[in-house]
C-alpha cells in the first residue's frame, strides 16, 4: 500500500486514477484548486469508492502550502496531473502556462524532498514527440513543441530527469495519446470549462445540444478519409496504467523511464464521430472546416514498452469509449453541478 498524493486529482484523468488507486489498495490524497474541475467530483469519488477520501483545496503554485501538505501527509508517491492543458490558450498566454506548469512541478519536487517521497509519475503527452516519424517510440528525442503547453511538457520531463540524477527519487514519464471516455458508472467524466478544444468534448457538446454543430478541421490530409488520425485511449485504461507505473517504480531501481500510453492504432476524426453516432443513436450536424493550425496529419503510439515492462495494455475499444462518454453526458448534460461538496477538505 502506498500513500499517493494526486496533484490535480479532481480533473478528468486524475479522478479516474483516484478510483483505480483505491481499487488497487493504495491511499490517494487529492490536491486540487478546482481551476478546471468541480468540487462535487470529490463526492462522486467517495460514492464510487465507498470510502472517505483525504483532499485539499489548494494551489500547488504556492510553495509553502505545497510543502505543508507534504509535511502533514508524508506521501510515498506523487502522481502529477496539475497543470494547464489547452494548446491554443497556451499560445495566447505563454507566461501563465509556463509559470503554472513549471512552478507546480518545482513545488512538488520541493515537497517530495521535505517528506522523503520517493516516486513521481508525470502526466506527459505524445506532444513531446513533435515531428518524429510514427509510430512514436519512447527513445525518440523529446523535442516539441509548437506551443508553450507542449514545450512545458518537454521542460518538465527534463526537470524531473535532471533532478532524479542527484535526488533519491524515481520518475515515470507517462506520455498520453488522446484520452477519452468516462467511468462506466456515468458519474465521473470529462467536463472542460468553456468551449472545448478537443474532439471528444466537442462531439459531446454537440450531442447534448450545448453547441449547434461540430467542425471537422481539415478534410484533405493524406489519410484514408482525409481527416486526421489519432490514437484514442479510454481513460479507464489510462488510469490503470498509472497504478501499473507506480507499482513498477516501487519494485525496480529504475531512476527515470518513459512509457507511451496509447492503443497503437489510429482512428480518424470521421470514424470517431461515426462511432459516437452509433453509440448514441444521434446524427450529429457537421461542418467541414479548414485545417486547424499546428495539427499533424496522423500519429499513434508504439505501445509495446508498457506492455513488456508494466504488463499493461489498453483494452477498451472505440465503441466503449463512445458509449461511456455518452453515458456520462446523458447523466450530466450541463456538466458537473456547481456548489460545495458534502465531504469536507482536510485542514493544514
Ligand atoms: N478536431 C476537429 N474538431 C474539433 C476538435 C478537434 O475536427 O472540434 C480534430 C483536430 O483537428 C484533430 C483531431 O480532431 O485532427 C484531434 O484533436 P484533439 O484536439 O482532440 O487532439 P490533438 O491530437 O490535437 O491534441 C492532443 C492532446 C494535446 C496534445 C496533442 C499533441 O489533447 O494535449 O494531442 O500530442 F498536445
């Protein structure tokens, strides 16, 4: 059993990982400032796990608060999801992105030193592969990116790697491809604030009538149907991968290791839309639009390293990703409700 501080634990991937941690017998400590999540997620997680969860409403860009939480909780490990993640917004507000994503990382590392926390797994992205040839493999150079968001992932990987050379810590760099889906209960899922940037949340907002139509960005790519190919991965598989990575670090001497979390298969924009239409029984209004700046035509993972080393593979299909997304959307057509959770935060 490990006590795991989950930074950004109320967010989309963080919340699903909290459930997997509890199921695996670990003890999560959630820290979130709810900047892109809602406090009601805590109640949903307590209902799903049937347990009382320790959580803090705290901003990890504040070093004193971060260190105080580590002193109080003495976690064995950290899962680092805390950061800003909208590519376009990062181009508009680069300093805010760098400050938030970097300072959160620095403070978590200082906190780990305070409490002698040994393990950290980081929420990285396939974006670090930039223009490398596909499929992406972990030993390719992390080079990107086209955006401050993407470059913050490269920089954080570097900070963690350099720190591990001199500190008694072990680092897992988890490079996600395109996470979608929701918990099969329909009680937790993806609920971005504002206008969704990513394809599945955009599909969901059209399906629930929050937006009128779905724009398909680019139909003239050199792909079978002309739309971009991506490696969509179910958030439940991804969440399980975090537990596998933590368990691996705890059982090995590895200092730093990167793992791709994808299925190894490309799905086009139109294929995903059609799979969602099948799952929901809806016909979505579509408008073909010009290419979006910065999009690569196609990329997917070589997912073999995670399979060999972690014994982890993505198991869920595109149809399951769509069905689970739709279940969450139907249960929460306006997204998560506002308001205070029943559960009370831990106090420093
Ligand atoms: N798309 C649409 N319409 C939309 C939204 C997206 O057609 O309304 C298309 C995009 O043009 C792209 C595909 O759907 O072809 C997937 O786009 P997403 O924004 O869902 O995903 P990306 O692959 O662009 O972005 C993901 C992650 C980022 C990461 C990036 C590069 O969300 O965190 O991969 O690795 F930076």
